[in-house]
């Protein structure tokens, strides 16, 4: 029986795909004077910012991070929005007594801004950000921290994400894993992983709990 649902943040609850793409491509042009390749993008996307920039150019990691954040925050209000049915889904989970949490490689500052800007802080029982641990998805530790914060066993948790790092972390943590069909990652990136559910809208999380999927 599922007693709690943990969610990834970027690309799962909040549509940050456009702003991340814009920020990465612009940062690469501005600092490295070249275009970001598709292969680089899929090897970086979904990881902690410092790891992404280190992957691009270790010698310029600090400069790349600073420029990325400058671009990101400058476009935040224009390009970031919640996915459909976010509030409705979370409100119904709360009514059902299902605990909820966020496990993300994003900083706590970024998550808190989204919680306040989009008005769903009251529905979230726990948050695990990049500030809480030195290891990140696909390592299962952030998810296990989330389970501990919620006081729920991993086997009683559904983890919803949009990246192969999410699904792999969920598999290793012993949680059920749901993949958002609006993921930017190609199917090949999920090869060999156990995807228990695939959903196209956040409201379908309720269908999972009710056994309709």
C-alpha cells in the first residue's frame, strides 16, 4: 500500500524545461563560445548544477555556474510554470492522508521560491534539496532521506520523476517508480530500468493510488 508520494521538482512538478534549455545553451555560448551538443545536454540534464558545469569545462566551473544562475533567475518569471493539475493533485493527496515530499538536485532557495510563487507549500510535508546531501540521484540516498523525513518505509512510497536518474534512484531505493511521459529524455536512456507506471498528467498520480493504472 502506498502511504506517501515523493516527487522530483524540475521537469516533474514544475515546467522548467524551457528555462534550463535556454540557460544551458546561452551559458555555453557566452562562456565557452560554442554550441551545446545534444549528447552533452543528455549527459548533464537532471544533475546538480556544479556537476553539469564541471562536465562542460572543469577549469571554468565557477564562472559557468555564475553565468547560468544569472540567466536562469533573469528569466524565471517569464519561463517557469507549474505543470497542469499540480494543486488539484496535491490537494486530493492531502485529503486522502497521503504524505508528500520533494526530492531534488535543486537548491533549497530555488525550491522554496517555487513553493511560494505557485502556492503549494502547504501541501508538501518534506523537502530534500541539494543542500541536504553531498550525493545525488541516481544515488538512492536523497530518496531514503525523504522517506526518513516522512517516517514512511521506502516500499510504501511512490517516487515520480522525469529522468533516468529519478527512475534508477527509485529502483535502488526500493520504491515504486513513475515516469512522466513529458520527459525530455529519449527512451534509450531508460534501458534496463524498472518503470512501474507511466503517466502524462500529474492528476494520474491519483489513478495509480486507486489502482486504475
